[in-house]
């Protein structure tokens, strides 16, 4: 796993914890970091990871990074990305 992907995994985990705790400030900070790291992903990054991030399916992106999969195939058109960007914040 590339260094940026490891940093992204950590940022996504922080985002998830902050959302669970309903800590708006921490959510905003973590989301800014996720966005920054998403822009730094190299051309060899998994198309599935890019797909999840583009659709703000952050839990799926985190699960993908934690799985250690090296999928190179793009998601199919019928792929359901689930609830986009849900944070659990009201």
C-alpha cells in the first residue's frame, strides 16, 4: 500500500470515529484531510477506491483499504455505492 493510501486509511478512520461521536469540528477536519489525500492519489490507485471516494462512500473506501485488495477493475455501472456521504450528523 502506498504511503498516501495509508494516510488516507487513517484519515477515513478518524472521519468515521468523529461522525460516530457527532463531533462536527473533527468531522470537518478529517473530511478536509480525506479530500486532500484523495487529490494526491497516484495513477496506480485502485479504480474501486476512486469510485468510493468520488461518491463519498467513505466507509466502503475504508473497508476497501483495510481489505488489502488490489482490484484494478473499474466498478460496473450497476454498482450501488450505498448512502453517499452519510455522516450520522443531524
